[in-house]
């Protein structure tokens, strides 16, 4: 059987399973003997109003209802940290809220991150600021971020504090990423050709960036030159609609959350893993239980978020 017929079988299976609203795990069609890659992961379903842990077989292992969650993390103690429209919470596996930051009423929270000192970073649209909340749930540090966005809900998306204490903030409507010092001083602006949703600093100093409705994922080197790019229609069966969250794996592969807005909802995989040479080796589809998957955190990949080596 040649590779084209394998792809046809895979595409037929994917479409059939998707139509039934069930989970689908893809395989590397370039090697029929290779066992299917499976992942256990945590995810945010923005329009489905929940965070969930999905087992490697596609079953829902754990879920927690919350309003429009945008970012999520698995913590070393087994708890789940996530931000939602009005703040951030840490929730235990028995669904007890063990920590919470409540944002001001006018804020919209679209990014969060656990920090090595126990604080939690939260980016607040509408407030034009990034804050670090302490274990008492109060603001321990505030970084103001200049924004010219007319729609306050579109000020920021992916925001991360890097190992050197700098802040990377995706100014979505302004089509740029800013890097701020620990004191909040503007260090540089990085213009991009689209609406950035994630900007992940890699160990080699490169930036992995998703560009939302521009339907692209790019990797920029230290000179901000594009050294890898995934375009809208490069991956058969997985056209980019709105790439949101992403994760770079130790093997060099990239996990992409393909947020499916409007007419695309329910019609293709919601997340996939792609190799450096742009082969899909895993994908996830479950339209019966999930609507718009905008962040993912693999639970079977090595790394420690407190050491900044979970690259998402």
C-alpha cells in the first residue's frame, strides 16, 4: 500500500469519526508500522466554558466548569491553574478551589502563568496591565503595558514571564509583541504579520509565535528572521483557522491549538502535533464534548513549568 492510499484511509477515518463527534488520534502516515502517537493533556475550551484533562484514549478524565477559560497549567502538586474571564484559580483534582485571584470588574483575563516564587502572572485586558498575584490572592506586582487597542478586550493575548525576568506580551490588535524588563521598561517591539496569540521563548533564544486569524505559526530567530513557518493550507486535513495556543516539545515537534471560529466549528481537528518537516503525527477531534480548544498542555511530555522548560 503506498503513502497516498494510506493518507486517503486516514482522511476517510478522520472525517467519519469527526462526523460522529468522537475523539480521533492520528498516526504518522509516512510509516504504517509506527504505533499511533497518543497524548494525555489538559486543555481550555473557551466557548465550551470548561477546562478538562483528556486521557490518552480520548476519554474525559477530569473537567471543571468556568467562564471562557483562556490559559491553563498543570502544577507539580497535581492541581490545575487556569485563568477565566474574571480572574484565575487553582483547583484540586477533587474540584476544590484552593487559590483564587479575582480581577477588577472591568478586566478580562486571557493569560496566566505559575511563577517560580509561588506567584501567578495574570494579564488583564481593559486594565492595560500584567500583574503578579501572591498566595493571598492580592496583587503583589503590577506592570503597566501601553496599548492603543480600541477594543479593550483585544489588548493582550499570550503573556509570559521568561527565565531572565522579562515579560513577553502579545498586543493582538496592534500586531506586535513587546518585551518588557522586570521593572516594566520597554526593551523592544517585535512587529508581526498578524494578530499574535502566543509568543514562546525557546531555549535557543528563538520565538515561537501563533498569529490567530492570519492563519500562520512562525518561529523567529534572534535576529527576528523567520526560520520556520506553518501556513494556512500546508497540512492536509488541518487547515489553520485561528492558531491560538501552542507548545514546543523536546523532540522539536509543535502542538497547535486550532481554534475553530464560526463556520469552522465542528468540522476538523481541534489540536494537532506537527513535525519540523510539517507531517502531522497526532491530532485530536471531539466535537461532541468540546467547542473551541484554545490552549493545550501535554501531561506526558517532560518538563517543569517552575523552571520555564515547559515551552508553551
